[in-house]
């Protein structure tokens, strides 16, 4: 019986140690969250923002901070491209994210998959 208890203790120690290592790995990601370039003028309540080519977003900050519209045209109007962080992306649309990079970094966790301009 004592041997059985010792074996359980050893197994639970390994499991707890593994869970701790996994938790540390998931929360200690770098400071670059997942990002998509979206057209701020394309928001739809059902689908979110339309993902556009990353050349429509500036690498140094948001288009609003740089003073206006950036990028090409979409249906006869300028694309207001801006980086959108930690969003759910589905069929070319991004939603439930944030335009604030610092807010996205504070979230941590699974939002650490690197940049993926679109």
C-alpha cells in the first residue's frame, strides 16, 4: 500500500510540474502580439473589420496617429488601414480585438503568436 501511495505522489508531482511549466510558457511570451491590418472604415457589426494588405498599415504606428488616410482604394474610397491586435479572424474579417498594442500585450497568453500582417 505504501508503494502505491508513493507512486501516486510521484505521478501527481510530475503532472503539477508539467502544468506549471506549460502555464509559464503560455504567459511569458514576447511583447509582440498577433496583428492584422484592417480597414477601419469597413466595420460591420456581424463580421467585424475587413482585413487588408499590410502595406496599407504603417509599421511605425497607426494611420490616425500619422494624420489621416493611408493605403490604396477600396470601392472608390481610401482605405483607412490600421493594425488590429489579438483579433479573431474568419473569412477575411477580424473582430473582438483592439487597436491598442499596449492593451494587447497586457492580455498575454495565446496572443503571442507573432505578427501576421495580412
